[in-house]
C-alpha cells in the first residue's frame, strides 16, 4: 500500500517544529551508511549496547552473563566483566564518568568502574528480573525497570533506593530519562507507557496505543517527543509528551514475535533508528519524514541499537551473538 503523502508531509512539519523548531529541509546526507566492523566474542544473544560519553568505548551485555568492553577505534575487545549469575539484560554508561550500570535476570544491578574494569557495587531490591537500567542526565540517579512491575530510582553515590515508582500492572521492559532530566518514561507489558515526574515521583500520564505492547522508548533531544516500538505489529509511534498524545505511526513492520526491540534518536535529532522484523535496522530521516536507509548485517533479530555521542557511528547487538558498527555520515549542516 502506498504511503499517504499528505500525512507524511504533516508528520515531517510536526517533527521539525515540535522537536527542533527548524525548517523541514533535511540535513542528512544521501550517502548510504557503511558497515564499519562486526564484533565477535559473545557466546549467546547480545541484549544491549551502549557507548561511553567520550565515544571511545562500547559496552555490550549478553545472555552469556557477561559484559564486554570494545575499543571503538580498533574494533577490538579490551575486557570482559564477569559477576552476574544470569543474563545481562541492559547496560548504560553514566554521562558524567566511567561508571557503567548493568541489569540482569539475577534480579540485581551492578555498577562497574570501566577504567579499572572492576565491580564497585551491587544494588539489590528488585524481587524479579531487572530488564532495563538508565542513568539520569546528571549521572546522579539510576533508574531500573523490572519484571516485579516496579521502577526503582537509586542514588548512584550511595547505592540506596530513593524512590519506588508503582503503577504498571506487569513487567517494565524499558526506562528512559528525558534529556532535560524532568521526566522518566517507562514501557510496560500492560500495553502502556507511563510518564513520571521525577521531582515528585508521580505518574503524570499514561500513553496507550491501539493494541501493541510497547517494548522500548526513546526521547528526542529536546525532550518534547517520545518514540516507542511495539510488539507484535512492529509499530513505531511518536508521542507529544506535553499533550500525552500519539501524533504519528511511522511504520508497521510485518507481524513478528520480536517486535521493535529498540528505538534511538541520533544526538542531533535528525535520524530516528529502530530495529526491524527482518533482522535489519531502519533509519528514518526526521526532516523529510522518509526512510533513509535499511541496514542489513545480522542474521537474527536485532535487539539493541545505540548512536555514538557524536552521531557518526551506530552500534547494533543481535541474537546472532554479534555486534555491528555502522558509519553514519551526516553533512556539515548537521554537524553545526
């Protein structure tokens, strides 16, 4: 079925104004992204990938219970962090230092000193699987989503729980902080996304699609728009955070058990990436509201994607046990 051109144009205008207050002219290069490297070393599904703040290190978590650190420049493995007794489900770097957080199906969260490659703390409190971890923009707070239906906020310095956010009636798949640090979004198996005011710990909105289960969420750079991916219909939705409304459905992939497992905005906000049902990654040009590229390099479902801090590299982890690095080439205008 051909896309509705009028609708697509309206989405392009809305995205450019709501997200960035810019014209609809796209600064994205027409050059196709290129496969930079394939990283091999994990022995089971790669569940999560994350770049360090300086972009020099990539961390990957796996169902083999380990975390691997990779040198981005050389594409070489530099360390394997061991300590979890079950699947590592999520990894996240502090935006302020070399601290890495990891969540696991052993119900714990671990904090790691990446420089010394040592575990510095184990956070306990969840009664079931920890499915997602994320640092606040100031690096002082860590959020964790769990299959015990709760979200916990942790003081990173003390390792103590500062709040327990309750409202989901089923597993919390992912948590994500808004870039301004005011809101936390959580995606749950109860068919809804919840928005939380971090100053009060209160649930300020509940976002619901038509029938899909939201598996992942990501904020655009200015915190006004939220993207989400669903299962089983593979929908990618855009939400107006202030109005708590679904403003667009960008795509509906073919039905897949995996669904859309990860979504990510580029740091400059001009590209939205998501995992596709055909073992690929879709890149959406926000300025034109058109698909920019389909990246194919994995042989099984892509589970996690992450942009480097400068937006020039996209990393992807997969059930095929590998990680791919893609060179993304924005134009000079996008770099300004």
